[in-house]
């Protein structure tokens, strides 16, 4: 029986890519690089804010980003 381990933002690590896919898989978070592999499509200077690689406006404890586009 495979053990399910949830880590970054209650997401499961993809064993093939080695990344987490929060936001319905829209963006991949690489734990080795400690950043997202692609920018937020609503950034820069849009609803996603000035940092295109940010997540939940820097507050993942109190905010969620279910679509992967902005918090």
C-alpha cells in the first residue's frame, strides 16, 4: 500500500517531475529551487502582484490560491 504524504500546501509530490502542483496543476513548485517553475499569468502588475513567482501574496497560512493564478 502506497503511503500518501502531503507536504507543500497539502499537495502531493509528483514522483516523476519532483514538483508540487498547487492551483489545479497550473504551476509547478520545485522544492529544490524553492520557487515556481513558471510565472503567474496574472503578473506582473496585474492581480497577481509585482512578483510573478510569488504565491498567496507571501501569506500561504491565511490565503489560498485554488486556481494557481492569484490569491
